[in-house]
C-alpha cells in the first residue's frame, strides 16, 4: 500500500499537467524553451508515475490493466478479470 502523501502528490502533479498542457504545447510549437523552463517542474507529464489503481503501488505496473502485477495476479486467480485464465504461475 502506498503512503497517502505519495498518492496525494501524484494527484497534484496530474492537476498541474492538465492545467499547463495547452500552454506547454504552444511553447513547444514556438520553440520557446526559455518559456518552458519557467513553467513549474511538476507540470511536465514525464514527472508523473503510473500507479496501481487499487493499491497505489508504483512498481510492477501493467499499463493495459492499470494494476500492479501483484493485484493483477490476485484478481486473475479469483476470476475477476474476464478473458484471463491461470496458466502455470
């Protein structure tokens, strides 16, 4: 389980990315890298981390499902993910 403060930090970064997306695209198109450097650092989409939607775990993230590998395995074993069958784990 991720710390609540880490989850909150990611939510804050997501809001900043959404807020500055249009401005960032405009500055990039113009080639104004000085203007880009004046934007907040956390407004860059590369600073966001993918996290499991259920546990908040940042490592072992499976982008297709939005889950960590551990949560994915638990849900697949319980039959909660349609189309996934346990092979030989």
